[in-house]
């Protein structure tokens, strides 16, 4: 029997919530978390545990049928072009909510969006950041960073940052304040657009129906 393949983040903010949701949908797994591949014992479903940034491409290429990923990562990968344009959101999952925000030093002369003209902005989301500012007529230099974006202004690597924020504590601890929300995100279930493979579509439908119930009951 063909098994449904779902990509989930191996460790990080989406992995616990993702695994938790799948378990509450009735899936049972035999092994611990440190495996690339997990086989559900009671349904024809396999999980691939990978880095979140790889999930859109894994689903777009057909290596996996579905993926659980932050909408921010989906959007960024789609702006980078390629096959991820063929992806769609099958279900909004309601966890891992966060905002991508532009933030500037508290003590400084940048106060609003217009002040960013010609400035350097550090971010892990160059596509989303550039697109947002471009539609507002603001041209910036993007400094791409993989992590610890919040230290960039202090190190004089950039004038401002565009980074994921949930509570705002990290910004505050680094002498930064948000001036604009660029993107609102939550975990989403993604798949390729169009007709799904009939062998796996029925199991996907069952899981999604259950997931809707789980999400509704936890809100
Ligand atoms: P990986 O090693 O898989 O690449 P990562 O460091 O990119 O991990 P996490 O920090 O675990 O990933 O974040 C995964 C996702 O969780 C983000 O892309 C975002 O959608 C969501 N998220 C929710 N709250 C936050 C937050 N406060 N900061 C960062 N991401 C958050
Ligand atoms: Zn990542």
C-alpha cells in the first residue's frame, strides 16, 4: 500500500507542535525523535524529519506529499522562485504564530519606514523583506544572516533588522524597537496544487478532517 509522506521539522519550534498535532490525529509512532524517518504503526503514513527550510522544496519536488512549515518559510521559498510556486496551503494549523517585523535601535535616528531609504537591513528573510519595502518605494541593502539577526545593529553590520518576533523580549534585550509588521505567520500544512495521488489522497483527507477537529478544540 502506498504510504502518505509528511515532512516535519526535526527539531525546533515547529517540531513539537507538529508531532503533537499528528499524534492527536491518531497517529502512533514507535521510535524516539532522533530519526530521519518515522513510520506510523497504525496508519499508512511516514514522516520525514528535516530542517524546516527544506520542507517547501521537499514537497514541491514530490519527495513528500505534505509538509508542516511556517508560512514565513513557505513565502520566502516561493519568492526565491522555482518549483515552490506550485505549492498551496491545505490547512492553517494555528500554532507557531509569530510576526516578521522591522526593528531599529531605540537610540537612533530611524523612526519610520521612510527613514530606511538606502539603509542596510539584516534578515534571514531577504525575499519577503525586499518585496515588502519595494512596494512602498523603499530601496535597501539586504544583509542576509542565518541567525542572531538581532545583534547586527550593535555590531554595525546593519542599520536595522527584519526578524521574527513573538513576545518582543529579544528585541528589547538588544536595544531594538519594532517599527512595522511585514508578515504574520503561523504553521501551515502544505501540498502541491492540483490533483492529489488517489492512493494517498483518502488518508490525507481523513487526517485533515481530524486535524480540523483538533485545531478547533484547542482554540
Ligand atoms: P531549522 O534548524 O529546522 O532550520 P530554525 O532555527 O530555522 O530551525 P525555529 O527557530 O525552530 O527554526 O523556527 C521555526 C519556525 O517557528 C519559524 O520559521 C516560524 O515560523 C516559527 N516561530 C514561531 N515563533 C517564533 C519566534 N519567536 N522566533 C522564530 N521563529 C518562530
Ligand atoms: Zn530553519
